[in-house]
């Protein structure tokens, strides 16, 4: 019964995911064409294959599928604009089932076997590290949109880039705003609760240090494992301590939803509630927490569907036309993925080819690039230091930009948070 | 750490234990009678949640009345799975092969759910999902109280069926020695089919409570299965009361450690407790050694 003992010691999630991924890979799950309506000069040239491993199933499946849509949307737009150096673009997306081991296999296949000319990163810091290690062996650039955790940049990898804001600074804007509130209005106590994930964990200590300096007392500081299926005790403990401010390190909708439901059950409504991810998932988030309960919840990010930039607005319109729904329901993952394609396309154009070393050198040259999320300028580690974190808040059923309060497009934050429902 | 918070964690653990017992009851029944490890139990919980979602959103049938439809529907699914797949497994490698077979079933169900619903998260809603009652100085969530009540009622009903009916005698005879049961006239195949049907049917009840307390998508089931298997092994394979006792034991330990020490250590502590209990009582808390001797 070796299999049984393996299952009962908690490895099932990974083992299951691995088997599922193997099956998915064997079936070559999704060779997603970008539509490749190549016209004019692109029609005569061979297509450029761009490979990506994405979590089409498993824990990150909601984000992975949104990323797939973002990559495909970019590829379709790029083809409409003549492709890359006149070649039509074809996306080759295969599923990793949210499993780091499968990510390694997938990039071996994409680069080593299929010889794709370019690769895009998978979703999440957790999965980008093994992916970038494979890419580095083949001296490929690994550009991603959701791999901004510090562990990516402290791994000694020279080929990895993240077009979004560095994760560790995600909560700085919010914490600075809280610290700037008049003392009489400022929260007196705060709880910091996070899942043990390389995306969330680095963010909380930075915010905590700012708030501590502003006199906000920490009443609870806890880390919980990613495999939790019952959040009741943790969330009840937060509610029991009644902090004025709750900072939740979350990677998905279910975590924020579970905390929200327990807070409502416990008749506890903090003055401010921010979650690192989940509230940025648009309509999915509202559905999970229940309509009306989303109002007042903050989320840090670099982009939102109402972002006033012409290519961003065009992308949102195209997304709604292709996949349905409304603009406010467009997931931030879509923009992060789309921006990856934009940045690599600019690098290919500037270097006049697909030479990976030239692309890496160009990206590290300090040049400022354009993306739907705003400017991109990489430092030597591959972090994008050109953008500033914004903080968004759900107000009257819409996600709106609120912090920095002086930034263009910001509306006044709702503080204290309105009652649930 | 106040005594009040600790007491609240114990109460939370007991209530959540009832919910997990609901999800594990079917697994232990199938495990005990047939030596089949139903890896698909997690996804079946999610399937139960989706069926309730479908009835609630598209037919306007409440979550609890909807069980009158979802439980029989899941029973029929269980019967079909037993007839199509489990019955074909040879006795000598039934347990090992069952892992593969039920895993395949899980993948198929997951694939179908993904094709229909996509990977967007859903959550069941009803007036009692966010409400609570103030008792013993705490707010106790109505949905957990309902789940615990249903767990007790269901487990009592299963216990009655197993120990007070002719069918139950057949189940227990098959559990103790299937060859002897066959020889004294028990229709073992029929017993097995109905047992799987019942085991999968009760999962619908677990699904409705899980879906009301957690957001779910077709991939959510994988996080459940390791904990459900731990509950079944600790409680004693085939023991309904054992599943309840083990679920409460594990969840209380989990919640107390999470609150008193750290949520990161909670699963480690309860798995250590599992190892200690099994080294003293290999048959589990309420299991019978003879059952495993088959």
C-alpha cells in the first residue's frame, strides 16, 4: 500500500496534478492557434512558434486560462498588424496542471524538442522559477507577467523578466496611504494573514513595517498552508481579535471569499480590508463573495479594466467582443499576459531577429518599452521598475482606482469600509 | 491566546468535523465493503455541489430541498460506476487497481465539469450561508450547524441501515468475509452495487455544505481527497461512526493548532497524531481488525 501511504501523507494534490498534467500533455492539450489571419507579406513567411506552459487545470486554472486568453488575444492582434518581422505568430500552449514538475517537462518539450523560437512564462512566481531554469539552459529569455516574487530575482537567473510591478512593493502604496491618515481616523490595530506562497509572503512584512512605524499595532500575524480547505478557524480568529485593518495575503478568489463569508457570519466588519489577489478577478470575485459584499474591499495591482490607455481600452473591447461578459469582468491576468507579448514583440523588432542573447541584452539595456499596463523598464535583475503600484477598491459594484489619491484617474477611497451586503 | 479563542476553535473543529464526516462517510462505506479506494470522492463532492448549484440557479430549487433530487442522482451515478468499472476489477489486485480506475473516473468527471462550467469559481448561496446564531458567547455559523445536524442524522440513518436491516446484515457479512457471505446466500454483487450507490449518494449532502462554505471549480476536489482518506483510515475502514469520530478528532486538532500555534503546523500535527493512533490501533479508532485481515 505504498500508494495509499503516499496519498494519506498529503501528497495527493501534487500527485494528482502530475498525473493529470501528464495526461494533458500526452494529449497535447491545447495547441492554440492565434487565429493567424496573416495577410499581405506575412502569408508568404513561415510561422513563428511561441510556446507557453499554462495552468489550464489545477489550483491556478482560473488564472492560467485567463493568461491563455491574454496570450492568444495578443497573438491575434500581432498577426493583424503583420506578425513578427513579417512572420505570422502561432501560440503553442500546453497545460502544466499547476504542477512545477510538469512545467519543467513542458519547457523541455517547447524549447528542446519543438524548437519554438520564443517562449512566454507560465502563471505565478512558483511555476516561473522551474520554467526559467530550463529556459536558461537553452539561453532563452523568459518573460512573464505574473512572476514578480522576490525569489524569482534572487535565484541567480539572468534570463527572467517580469513586465508587471515587483511583488514585494505591492502593498506599499496602500500602507503609505493608511499611514498618512489623520491619527484620529487611522486604524489602531491590524491583522496580517497570508498563504505560504512566494507571491504573497514577501508583501506583508513590507506593509507591516510601514504601518508599525505609523503606530498601527499588530494583533495577529499568521501564515497558513496553500492546501487549506477549511478557513473557518483562521478567519474566526481574525474576527475574534477585531482588528481595524485586515491585510490578507491571497493568491485566488476562494481564499478571499472564505474570509469574507466568515467575517459576515461573525458580524465583524473591519474599517479596511485588502487582499493581495482575488478581488482583481472581476465578475468571478463578486459571484463568490455575493453581490454587494465586494464593496469596500481593496486590492493592489498595476492595471484594471478602466485603465485610461488607448491600447488597454482596445484590448478590453476586443476581449469582451471575443469572450463575452462586460469590461469590468476582465481579469487583470489578461492584461499581464498581453503585456508579455507586447514587450517581446518590441524586443524582436529592435534586435531584427529571434537571437535570444540579443533579446536578453536589449531588455536589460534600460530601454523603456510600452505595454497595456503602462511603461516597462527592466533593471539588471529583470524587475520592472517603471510602473507604480496602484490600489483599487470595489465601490458600488465596480472596481475603481483609489490610491495614490493624487494619481490621475483615482477616485476617493471609501473609508471606513461600508457594511456588508 | 485566550481560553475563549481556544474554546471557539474546539467548537469550530467539531462543527467542521461534521461537514467532513459527511464527505467521508461514502468513502469509508465503499472502502470497507469493497476494498476500493475511491480517489474520485473529492470530485464527487464537487459534482454534488455543481448539481445543487444547477438546481438552485436554474430551477430555483433551494439547496436543502434540492437534496431530494441530487442524492438519488448521485446514487444512480454510483451504481453506474460500480457496474461499469469496479465490478470488473479482479479480487487479488482490486485495491491497487481501484486507485487507477477511480482516478480515471475523477478525470472524466473533472473534464466534463470543465467543459460545461469552465474553471470560474462558483459558490452556493442561500439565506443561511452568511447567517449565524449567538450561542455560548460565540457566533456559530448556521451553515455549519446545518451541516453538523445533517451529518449526525445521516450517520444515524446509515448506522440504522447497517445494523437494523437485512441489507445491512448483508453489507456487514460482505465486509467481514465476502466468500462466506456468498456461501450463505448474500447476493454480494447486489450488495456491492447498492453500497457504492449509497456511498456516492451521501456525497451529495457533503457537496452541498462544502459548496456553501467554499468557492469551488472542477479542480477543487484534489485538495479534499488526502484529508478524506486520512479521516477514513483513522476512523477505521468501513466504520461510519469511526468516520465521524476521526473527522471531529482531526478537525479539532487542526483548528486548535492553527489558532493556538500556527496554521502551517496544523496539518503536520494531525498527521503525526494519525501515525501515533495507527501505531497503537492499526485498525483505526473504531475499526475492526478482522475486516482488514481479509
